[in-house]
C-alpha cells in the first residue's frame, strides 16, 4: 500500500514540475500573461473613467432611471417636461445605445459637434450639456462609472446679441400705433420701465 502511495506522489510531483515549464505548456504562459494584463487594463480603464462597479447598463437605461427616480422628485413639472424633451429629441437617439461604462469624452464631443451642424444654438447645446453632466455626475456618485466624461468636453461659445434700443421718436410712433389696442397699457409700461416681456406679462 505504501509503495503505491509513494508512486502516486512521484507522479503528482512530476506533473507539477512539467506544468511549471512554460516552454512545454503555452496555456500556462497565456494564463500568466492574462493575469498580468487584466490588472493593467483595469488600471487604464480606471484612469480613463471607464471602469464600473455596477451593472452594464446602456446610457438609455440609466437616463430613464435617472429622470424618473433621481431628477424628477427634485424639480418642477415644467422642468421635467423640458428634460424629457431633451432626452427624446437629442441625447437618447445619439448616445442611448452605448453602454454607460463605455461612454467616452469623444462620444460626447462628437455629439455636441453634430448638434452644432444641425444649427442648434449655443445656449440650447449648453442646456443639453447641463442635463447630461448632471445625470453622469449622479452616476459617478452611485458608483456606476468612475468619472464624469462630460466634464472634459469643449462647449460652443455663447453668441452675444447686441441690444436694440428704440429712440424717443420710435417709441412715440409705437405708442401711437398701439393706441386703443388692449395691449396699449402693457406697451407703455414696458417702454417706461424697461421691463422684460416675461415680467410685464406676469
């Protein structure tokens, strides 16, 4: 019995030694290489903001969850409607199919560039960016992504429009043209106080 046990131990030792010889066992060499490369790749993904600890959701799945359960409870109804419109018209068609943890700065930058090509105003694009930035910020805090990739994009410059001011003569002509109209009093109020249209009609 002891002879057979000794023979078995010798065979196990022989097999173990052979496995350690990488020249005769390429699979072992591959395993060693893979065990080295995996941490390296994880480190690179962490640095680039791609490593995730949560489920591999798509951008669409995450944003639907974010709007309904994170953003909606803290905003007014009209703001929620506007955000829903931005998602449906712009963000989801362009980025929704991507996995959340694979979203990159390049994806977002190209997205904004294409919005400019569609002649969207700089202020509109900045509003879209504000929405996406807020959502991705919550994803970072939730541990779904390591970095908010929208922080490093270049946004279009705001176009400053020169304010048009009426001369006294033009203002008088406007009042004369509006005389008897139901908006006459409102027009005079705006001309004399400089009040904006939104404030004067409130």
